[in-house]
């Protein structure tokens, strides 16, 4: 399959546009290189259900250590 000069130029332009979109997406992700745990820090602040879950987990671990 042989392409004309015009067709090749159009394909290159199209590929360059797609590559620019990919670079834009990747640069957003790279700039947002905050670890996930830092993004959720404080999410459960002052949440009684979360505090109860932590306490129940601690109790369970204490029981497991005694066995």
C-alpha cells in the first residue's frame, strides 16, 4: 500500500495530535504523583464508626495474641 505525500502528511498530523493528547494526560498524572494514602488523609476524621472499627480491630488482635 503506497500513500501519497498528502496522505502521509495528514497521518503525521493526526499522530502528532494524538501524541499531544497522550502527553497531556500523562503530564496530569505525573504532576499528581501524591501517594494515595496522602490523598485520603483525614477522610475519617471525627467519624465515630471508623473509630469503633479501629477499636474492634485492636481488641481482635489482642485476643489473637493471647491464643
